[in-house]
C-alpha cells in the first residue's frame, strides 16, 4: 500500500478485516506500507498492522512477494505508481480521482490493459449497502424511467478563513478543490445509478482567495475551487444537478442524492448511510419510507450484524476490497474500473471547461 | 376579486379571516367575485362568502363601492385587469407570476405607479412564519456572509403521461410550466433572502411532449417545461441553484431551500412549513435544530395559537392580505411590489434565454 | 357558545368556517357568545364574529332562537351548563374533559339522553386527518392484531418554577393537571384506535409544589399533577403506556402515539399533524413511510387544498363541528359522545386511584 | 473468550481492532476461543482470528498464558465461568445481563472482589459516543435538574408466530425475555444517565404462548415475556418509563431514550447511533438539534474518522474493551462493574415482582 494517512488508514482496515467477515478467495497479507518519512511510515506500519515499512514505492511495487498494489496517495502521484505497478504485473486498486488529468488517467488505463492486471478505482460509496440497494432497485425497474438526479455533496471544514492552505487547496497537488475531491463522488454515483453524462453546464467558485500556510502566518493563494455547481444532461434523457461545496456550515459529510423516476423515487444521505429513502407509487398511502439497509438480504449486510445494527464509514472500503479480490479470482475487471475513472475524469474536465466558457460543454 | 378557483378560494379565506385574528386598520367587506361562467361564479360567491357575483371584471373593477381588486386569474389576463383596476384607482393585489412577460409586467407597474395605488404581488411564501423568521435571522447577521442558496421545488402531479393537457400546460395561457408556476416562488425566495440575481445558466425540459386534452382522447402538444434547472450568481457574491419540477414522485409540494453562510445555515421545506432548520456554529455540540416556528415572538404567530399548535397553507394568504391592508393604511408600497414582480419576471426571462442560448445570461 | 378564550376562539373559527369549506346540512349562525366579564365578552363577540354577547349562560341556553350550545368553559362548569342546555332541548357540544368527575359526567349523559338531544364531546384530535386515517387503516385490518399502544403527550409550558399558579394548576377548577388536560387526549386516542381499557397502573407527580399567584408574589400550592405515567391493559389483549407531562423542555405540543400490530405499525405526532408514519410489513425494503395526509382521498382533506398543502390546528375543530352538524341532521349520536366522555373520565379516575393505591386498578 | 456466536463475533472484532485505532497499554493477543461443538469452535477460531480453539472453558480459564477471560455465553452459564476465571486470577469481562438471578450475580461479585481481579459487565451502549456525550452533558449540568427518563427499546424479530422457540425464548436458559435481553440495556442507561432506581411498577406480557421448536413442527411453550412495561421512580426525584418489546413491527433495534431536565432535553435512538438530539433552552429559536457525534472532541471519536464519517454497532465493543484494558492497567474497577450488574439485576427482579404483585415494588 502506498500512502498511510486518511485513506491509508481506511484501506488498511479493509485489508485486515475483509477475511474476518467475508468468505474471500484469498487471505490478504498486509506486506508493505510506503511513505516518504521513514519514522512516520514505520509508525504507520505498526499502528495499521503492516509487516514492513518502506520509503520507496518503486522498490515496493517491484517486489516479487507482492500481488496487489493499493494507491492511497494524493492525485498527482497516482499515474506513476499505478503504471509502475501494472508493469510489474501487480493488480492495482487506486484511490479516486483516478488522476488529476484525463491524459494521466489514460496512461494508467493503457498500462493496466496492456499488462492484463485487474484494476479498480476506489469510489467506495458505490459499496455503501444503501447505494448498492438503490442500484439494484433501479435495475429491477422499480423506479421506472428515470427523470431526475439531484446530487448534493456538502462539507464545512474550510469555512473558517483562517483554515490553512493545505495540499488539498493547491492545484498542483490536488488538481482541483471540491470538484475532484467530492463532486467526483457525486459524478460517480450519477453515472452508476443513472448512466453516462452527455453535456454539462458549470460554475466554480473560490470564496476565500488566500489562506495562511500551515503553521505559518504567511498567506498563500487558493487556486482550487471551494464550490462547484453543475447541470447535467444524461444520455438516457434524464437531467440532473450536482453541487459540491466545502462551505455549507453544519453539513459534515453530506453526500446526498435523490433520483426521481416514473414509478418511484429514492433519496440517500451519507450521514445516515444505513438508510435509504424509498418512494414507490402505490396510491394515497404512499410516502417516502426509511428502509434500514441492515437486512441480511441487502448488499454486503449478511456479513455483518442483525437488522438494525448499523455499520460505519470504513466498511465501504472493506466491501470494495472484497469485490476487488473476487474479481482478481474470477479474472474479471470489477466496476468501477480505470475506464470508469477516465469517464469520471472527463466529466470533471467538461465541468471545468463549462465553468470557463460559460456555456454547456459536451463530455 | 377576479377568479374563484384554487387561488380564489385561498384569497377569499384570507379576506374573511384576516380581521378575526389580526387587528387590521379596515374590516374587509367581500363585495364581488368575478368569473366567466354565471352559474359557477354564483356558486362560488355563495360558497366563499362574497356578497355578489359578476361575469364582468371590467364592470367590477370600475365600481365606486370597491377599494381593492384582487387578481386571481391565469397569468395571461393579469395585465389587463390590473391596469384597468389601477386606472379606476383601486389598490391591486395580484397573484404571481405578475405577468407572462416582462413587457406586460412593466405596463402594470407603470399603471399602478401613475395612479399611485398600492400594489403587491402575492408571493405568499414570504409570509410563511418560518420564512419570515429566516429573513429576520439573516438580517440580524446570524448567518454571516452568505455563500450558498439551494432552492428545490418539487411536485409530482403530472408524472402520469395520461394526466390531461390542462391550461397550466399551455404556453399561451400559462406562459411557462414549472418555471413560472413554481420556480418563480423559489426565485422570489432567493431574492428575498439573499439578494438580487446577476446571472444565470439554465435548462428547460419537457419529458412528456403530448398529452390528452381534458375529457378527451385527442392528444395535444405540451409546449411548456416540465422541469427547470438553473445556476445563479448573486450580486453579493453568493452562488445558487434552483430546480423546479413536476416530475418528482412522492414530493407533493416540496418547496425547499437551504442557505449557507459564514456563521450559520438554515433550511426550510414547505411540507413542514411550521419548522425552520437552523444551524448556528457554536462548537462541537452544534447541529441543525428544528425550530417550531409557533412562538408568539415569531412573525405573525401571536395572532394564532399557543406554541406547538401549527398553522396551515392558507394562513400565508391571510398574512399577505394583512400586510397589504397595513400598507394601504400607511400609504406605503409593501413588499413584494409589482417592481419585485418585474425583477422576478426578468430572472425567469434570463433562465429561458439561457436555456435557449446554452450559455450564462445576465438578468 | 359559552366561553371565549383559547377554546372559544378555536370553536368560533370552526363555526364560521365549516360551511365555507364543507357542504353542511345547516348554515351555522353565530348567535351569542357568553362570558363573565361584560367588556371582554363584548370584545370577543366582535373579534370572533358573534352577533351578540351575554354574561348569562343561563339566559342564553334558554333562548328559543338557539339550537346548539357549545361549552368551552373550564371543566368545573360543564355539568351545569350542559344539563341546562339539554333541558332546553339544545344540542350540546362540550369541550373535554367532559367533566371533572365521573358523577358529573353521568349527570350530563342522563340529561342529554332523557331529552334526546345530540351530544358530543370535543376530542378534536380524532378529527386530525392523519388520526382518522390511522383509524381507517386499523379498521381495514392493515395492522393486523394490535399488540402495543404507546401514547406520549409532552409539553413544556410550566417548566419555569416562576410560571404562575393559573387556574389550570388548581384542582378545584381544573380537576387535575396533565392528567385531565392532556393525558385525557391520549386516552381518547387509545380508546378510539385500540379499544376499551380494562386496567391501569399509574403515577402522578408534582415537581413544583408551589408557585406565585398570577401577577403577585404570593405563593400558592399546586394541587394538580405536573406529569402522569401509566400502564394500560386493553380488553382486546393489547398493552399500552400513556405518559403526559408539562415538563418536557423542547416539546411544545408533542401529542404522539405509536401502534404496533401483527402486520404493521403506525406513528403520529401532533407537531407534524399532516403526516402519518406507516409501516407495512412487505419484505426487506419495508420501512416507516411518511404519508402526507393531504390527499383528497384522505379523511376531510377533499374540502381543503391540493396534496402537499397542509392544514393547521384549528381545522380539527372545523371537522368536529362538521360531523356534529351531520349527526344532528341525521338524528344520530356522533362519536365521541358523552358516553365516550364518561368512559374517558373513568380511565382518568382509575389512573388516579392507581396512583393512590400503588396498585393496578380496574377501570 | 467463551462463546463465539453473535456476541463472540462482536467481542472478537473488538479485541482485534482496539490496538489498531487506540493507544492501549497492552497489545491484546487473541489466544483461545471456547465453544461446545469442536468443529464449530475450530471454524470460529479461524474466522474470528483466535490462535486456538477449545471445547473446555474450564481448562481455558485455568491456563497460565491467559490474562483476561471474556464471557459471551447465554446468561445461565455466566456465574460458573466468571467465578472460575476470577479464582484463576483472570480479569473478567462479562456479557450482560450479568446473570439470570441476583443470587448468581452476587456470587460473581464476591469472587472477583475476593480475588481482586478487574471486572466489567458489557453494557456496550454506554460506549456509544452519543450516549457518552449525553452523560457528559448531564454531568456538566447542561440539562439542569432531571425530571423525566423515557426509555423505549423496540425490536420485531419474533412478531411472526411461526418464528421458532429458540433459547432466548426459554426461561431456563435466558432467564427472561425482552426484560433481561433488552430492557436491561434501557435500565443500565437509565441508571447511567439519571441515577439509581428506587421503585417500579411493571407488566410482563407474552403474546404468543407457544411456538414450534427450531427445525421442527412440535410446539413448545414460550415461558418468557415478549414485552415488558414499567414505571420508575428514581432516587433523585425524577420519574421514568421503560418499555421493551420484540413485537414492534418496523423497529429493528430501536433502543431509544429521552431525558428532560429543567434546562434542556436530549434524545437518542440506536438506529441512528451517531446522532444525539439535544435541546437547550435559549429563547424562541431553540429547537432539538441533531448533533452529529463524530467530532474529534466527542468521546472515543478521535480514534476514528473525520467529522460526518460515521461508525457502526461493533465499535461500541471496541470502546468497551479499550476502557477495560485501561482499567486493568490503572488497577481501577471500570464502570459498569459487576456491582452495576447486580444493581441492574435487582431492578429487573423488582420489575418481575411488580408484574407479579400488581403493585409498585421497591428495588
């Protein structure tokens, strides 16, 4: 595993836990974790349960005793690591967004395709049981023809103008702000649930134009977006909106969506991720019902606890790793693949172009 | 009062009730109700408590024993009636949207301005106590600098493709579909709470292109929008989205908005119109709180019942009529005036232009 | 109408409005309102729309030009007024609780029965559309065999120990505290929805034992209960709990219940009185659904507004008056009748006895 | 660890995870898991991450290479195992209810006290961060003087009369039904948050008197309660109700409570365990606020994820194990101790006596 901070912790947990709760084709061995600072990566290995620590991802991805490389670094390093891993014949799981540009992402897809390794991009929210259930219901036709997708991803962690200019607020590292970090999740969910996006309008806004550098009083420019607004046309005829912001006070991780179809609707909010709001038209006693997605018949839930006993955020990574292992075993490319990562990247790119051109842009 | 259907019933109730619950400068007398069908208007007069019925609005607005004309007809007739009423020196309350075009609306404003009568457009949702409280909190600075407005107005009454092609689905009568009917409410709330809108992007969609004529099997084209999506830039630097649709199954009258500022947020949904969701940043035990807007200190609520005893939809019209009477008495132009109606119309117009040009348009 | 304060205002509104929204067999004429203070009752007549004001309920109930007497006074005067009205051949609508003691209530029932007039006790919450819908669903068997009733009526208006010792806190006037004032509503709903109560356990608590007299610094004892807790056994085999308190900070008029049966459950809260939470067991995608009880097919709602346009507290009185007028016309005794009032009183009485004896008591 | 089913899985996870997320004084080694069936316990060891499997708890608790014994078996075996473990000098963590009778529980307390080992009963819901936050707020006086506790624990897993007569429905194994299984949790929370219970009234109900034996058509009697209702008086002057049932359709694991005090209220529901509803009286814009208990400053949450990223059911066991390890290290008896277990048992016992005597009973 390359990277050991927020995502590294979540992925490590997934690798440790997956075989404790699921029947998996392989028993994962947590071999090496990589980072830049020798002391920190050593500490991380210890804390997160890895056998070894390394400061060289290049050496690590080349090791013969490793089968899978899991990329949990900032977006600007994804391409180099993933390509090297693929060339060493490792299966690659990569954090989202797949890359900071479409070109990088295409280079990655070329590498994994050429070498035939299994590849997956970690849009873990597809593996929230409620989201997977939403997908199942849509595929079963329970919502009928889809008309609307309404994605709203709200956070509030940088509302304070004194919050420092961390790497996520720097274009050269993060690629973009709310767009690539959180709107990309909404876009992935839109594509997953409704289908391909054809055309977009958009707007990017940076409310606070400069911030102090971390641990300093020196100010530095913020060159990524604080918020992104967009309108969407889907190939299938549905329309949508996606809004993502880090300036919505009180919303901590409010990744929500609503889908309206000719026969029903559904709504989801990550802050209550064990619930799916489902509306099925069946006369005057219809209403949005709160389905507790904790039943053994619901996606992934048989592995966990009895109904009403909820799971948490990190479980979505465990489900991702589980499906990745299954795909490796069965020689399939799981979803979302690097190709999905590219399509996502192309939508992000179209939104940026639309924000620039002040016009609708084709994806 | 001209018109006696849905809006006519709501307005009649307001005129009957206002002096029973509020101290008003005048005791309204429900003199004449007008309509086109003699029998129906007679029945309406009886049912709704009017002294007389008439089939001629022209004669009615000219009567010397009438002081106020209340226009509750479809949008295409507003201008003629309001202008005639103004020229007869009557104070005019007009249903929204003020008119079907900006030009008509300007003609109306010219007439009421020239004759010096009191004028008001009935955007009744400004007078929901929770909305008026939201306004008060924003004006007090409780939300700080405003960043986001998120308006979503969802209904589902025409999802069924067999639902007939009524007048509201006909451009020549209704002017537009969801845009003028319900997005206009969201636009009014956005202007009321956040300020003037500078620029918009937009999309209009008609999912069902033809429908049966009422009581017939003959199909007729639907030439208004089923749904409208838009992005907004406000003069003050905030950004926003407004979406309105009649195709959101399960949402009956879901006129909702959220405002995020640098110090707090608030959210409202008309289906729970006696509640305001308020977030004030005050450390880790903050959270969106459900304020029951039923306290005597809340706008309009002293007139009604004790805390926790809610009011209904029609009360918003009573509040509107109350404020209109006060303004007449005090010789002021109340808000929203016909000028607000025009500004609203101009935003609607910009959204239509943007939907056409596929680009952002100035209001 | 006798009495013109809180209940008087709500009843007056009902008498004024009923024929504006419903087809009624009679057009009510608001003849005389009675009160003790000549000036106040005059003002009330004016404000509430009554033709005359009187300080003598005895004269009023004897007038030949009156058909209906509506009793809205404190509980200690109900019996005398209702009996006199009945003996004058007037139909009697009486606020709840029917009386302060079972003996008084029985005297009232004897009078109305002997004279054959129509009688009804105003448990207006039966006429909340959501509650009437709950009743309909239970009667249709949608919940199956009933197991549980859970009634919780919470208010907070006397939490402040400085709140004065008003008449509602005086046993000689009010009969009891939370018990007769609000638990009586929960008991009525329990009987309405589940059936007769057989046996109870109970506890009455007075947290603040003395309070200042209104407008004075002199303290006076509080000799009624601040809160009542009870357990119930129903004749049909269900069990229940009812709790009512005026000491639940933040709960304004939280009259809520939940019913669980072998096939479904439902839950209601008066603060969101236009909604019914309904659970119907139908596999893993079941969930409590929020039914917006605003459809034309729902009880009473055809008279009001389109779906999603909510009604308020006072409408429940309009519904009550409507059903009372229908019953008069049809020569039926409506529900809840004075007999229901007595049964309710008997449950209140059993709770008081149980609180005293520290044992279960038969009703 | 003795026992490897539902509780065994949850405890195993806690032992595996605690040192991955928390700084602990010891690194737990999962040595031996015990069960009755050799094959099943072998499989469990493998699946849950234990080094060895054993069919003899007696041998296991006597092993010198074991420091801690964790008892996850049905209630009838707790006493023997815990006493033996204590006599071997092991620290003992025991699932709730501590025992099936007060006498057994006292024998257990005597053993752990005599041998000086650390002891704890696993009422894991005290370690839900929202519950621990509730406790902190109450201790800080944020709620003022406490008036009401309202505990409702609802499940629905045996509503179907065909659900088999499993061990949890057999008095000789389980001791009681909803009473010991889930009401015991509510009682623990009541004691934790409000204080000692003085006196109770109660009722036990068995709706379905016999059920088929598992995998058989033969019917067997159900001799435990399906539901329990109780009224409580606390030593400090507060009053309360606790209801627990397995017959509330649609409620999966609805362990909820509300506490009302003179300055504020709070409400919790385990199905949304990452949230605490908090009401603080601060004027007309007060309201119940939904606190997302996911902030680093909230109990236990610093160890997990950023705000808005929720945790799940099993984390409460990890927190329990964490606090147990800390207590061992510091030589303290953690809370809830076996003494708390006994007090809990005494309340259960009083409820049973009250249900029998049909009178209030002292604890």
